[in-house]
C-alpha cells in the first residue's frame, strides 16, 4: 500500500499523542505519536517509556513530554524553509493530563505531586511555541495506532489516514457505515422451532399498515400467515 503525503497548508501542523498504560511485562507504559500536515503522516513515534508510572494520567504526561521535542523540531524545520506556523494543534484524549500540561504544578493533587518537575517544561513550551492543546475523543485518536493492536473498522480507518489514502478530517467521521433505508423490501427473519431453522419473508411496515387498514385489529399470526403465502418456506438442516 503506497504512502501518500500532502499538505492543506505548510503553516498548519496537527499532532496526536497517546499512551497505553502499563502494557509491558515490566508494567511500563507505551507512547505513540503522529504528525500530519493534512494528508498522510510525516512523522510518527512508537516507543516504550523509560520509567514506571502510577496512573494513566501520568503515563499520558510522560508520553506528551517524550513527543514534544518532535513538535518543536517540526516547527523549527518549517521555519528554516520559510514557513511560519500559524496553527500548531496538539491532540490528546486525557482531560487530566491536559490540565497538568497547561497548568503545571498548579493542577497537581495528592495523586500527582510526585511527578518530576522535568515533565512540566511543557507548560512553558506550549506558551512559547504557540501550541494549542486540544481534547480528542479516543475513537479519533490517531496515535492509538502506535500504542495498541487495533482491529476491524477502527484499524482500517486509522491506516487509511496514516498512509494518506484519506484526509485527516476523516477521523471525525464514524467508522461504522450509515444504515441503509429499506424501501419496499421484505425483512427476512429466521424463526427457529423444534431445532430446525425456517426462513420466512415477513411483510414490511408499509404492508403491515395496509393490512391494518383492512382489518382493524390483525394478529401477528395473521400477518405471518400472509407472509407465508407470499414466499416459499426454505428449511435448513443444522
């Protein structure tokens, strides 16, 4: 599968950072990060954290600290090419970690007083670098691709965005396909009786309502009987 890179603007950078808490055998967490200019990921990171953390919030703070140098480097690199960033968005899915990163020691409580002061350099860097920390729901957190084994539609959605086959705006769309409206098609249901499976073509809502107009109070058996007359019965052996 090819990697497709593109940019909406070289002045707008988006980053996603996440951490999987205590997933390694020695109970250390794992950091994942991704950077994009609009289509495809230009930088990514997947690494085991170097210290044990006591909570998922602390793991998120350490993970953000691990990935922040990449953010600063990307800003400096683009500046040397003549492109000054106007937007530098840092996405995270942990509200407590966001407060700690924005406020530093001011947001520390009994469960976070022990966090080393070196991890609060982010508060100063976010202000000096003009980085906006924004909350991102878990099902839109692109960095999850680098922290845990994903499956199904979510895996395919993130893979398409990472490889540039879809724009990053696709992250805000549901991975589940929209439900299709049934138009004049009977609903097929399997009715099991006595251990044998029988497939009946039941009437649609429209047909059922028409039947109710003819007979004010039809029973379910009469509607089912009408369905049996419309379609043959198929018996399956199990």
